[in-house]
C-alpha cells in the first residue's frame, strides 16, 4: 500500500525503533506510548484490519502474539501486560494495517476506555 505508514516502515522508507524483525513480522516501539512500555507487532504483509484477515493468516497471527509475548519478557515487562487490537476507526484504529499493541510497565485499569 503506497500510503500506509507501516508498509513504509517495513520497506525502510520511514525509520522505526525496531525490536525484532524476520521475513514475516516486525516489532517496534510505539512513537506515542500509552504505557511505560508500549510496542507494536505487525505483519509485513499488508492486512488492513482483523476483518480483512484470510484463513491463511491465522498462523501469522499466532506468531505475532507469541513473538510479542517473548519480547515483553525480554524487555522487562514480564508477564503482566495488555494485548490490544483496535479494529476500525470507531474502535480507535488510526493506521489501517493490522497491528497488535503490547502495553506494560504499569497497572492496567478495566474497563479500558
């Protein structure tokens, strides 16, 4: 996608503070953190949102969650963190490239907004 900021990060056209990268996924620190530790894990493949996922993407989503969990532990968040996927503008999605937020480093309140 030409206008997708996350696709531009994947392509190397926009810098990001990367934590992890392989052939399928990329993890980087959020530029507007909502917790002391807040990072995103995205598929390199452009998928607009969770609704746009295909059956072939199920394994990829599992990898995103598993890698995010590992990164949370490696970066001092431990096992107390929140995992968020905003789907659609009404739910707060602002970048229409599927991404998973991992937030930690403070107590999380419920309900979340």
